[in-house]
C-alpha cells in the first residue's frame, strides 16, 4: 500500500516536529518532576559525609581501580588512591587474608558501603572488565607477571619501584604496555618528594 503525499514538516505518523518537541519536552518535564529517580552523585553532586558541600565526580568520569598487594606499601598506595575523588577502588587482592580483610574494611568504610570485592588470586581481579586500572604493591620479584597480564587485559597500571626484578622482566613489561596501548607509572616517591630532590 502506498502512502499519499505528506504535509511538509510532518512525520509519516502525522506528528509535526513542533508536536514531537512539545511531547518530548513534556516527558522531560515529567522526569524532572521526579529527581529522586537519579541519584545526585550520578550528576557529579556530593552525597553523604565523605564529600559534603563539595562537588563529586560523576561515575562516568571516575577511574575504577583494583589494588593488588595491599600490605605495607600497597596498603599505603591504596589509601592515597582512596583520597582521589576521581578514582574509585572496586576490588582488592592479597594472598595474606589479614591484609585482604583490612583493605576491604578500609575501602568499604571510606565509601560507606559493602561493595569492595576481595580476591586472593590476582587473575580473578584482572578478569573483571569494569576495572580501568590497577595498583600493584607486590614484592619486587612479582612485578612482571601481574603487570603484563594487566596490560593484556586492558588496564592501566601504577606499579611500585623498582620497575622490575631484572632487565629481561622490565623489557617484557615495557613491551606489553606498548603492545596493548596502556599507561604505566612507577611510584618512586623518593625521586619526587621535595626533601629528596633537595638532597640530590
């Protein structure tokens, strides 16, 4: 069946652009009338005591992070990332059950929820596709394999010093970061703190 000629400016259902815009505006106005449907944090507004009176970062602008190795230095790094408003730690991993539970408790306390996932095997954390980056706070001889796997799984990496345990591992790590187009940063605070720079 063939349609007859339509009046200029109308759609095949007979709705003009003006009518469509009026209806769309009415629908939008209805949604605005119910602001409780969308949390204010989604729009970048602060919620709760953590950031009271300040603007937060909308979830779409936050970097989600997993922390692998949350003992002494890794735990300190995790605490630093917890203070960054554009970073959200969603998972932690450690083979030491005490370190692991302590880290989970710290993250959940900071965010006032129970959302932080805990892993004893770093491969399970890296398998998550909702994590953008990882912080590695592992012993020196354990830097290479998790870093290479993190790059392969599409995650950017913050790793503790030294970069690697030996030159061959370091080369493999750098090659993986380049091959998979990831970002790497080595945390070497003794090269960036003011008193150490003054001493140098």
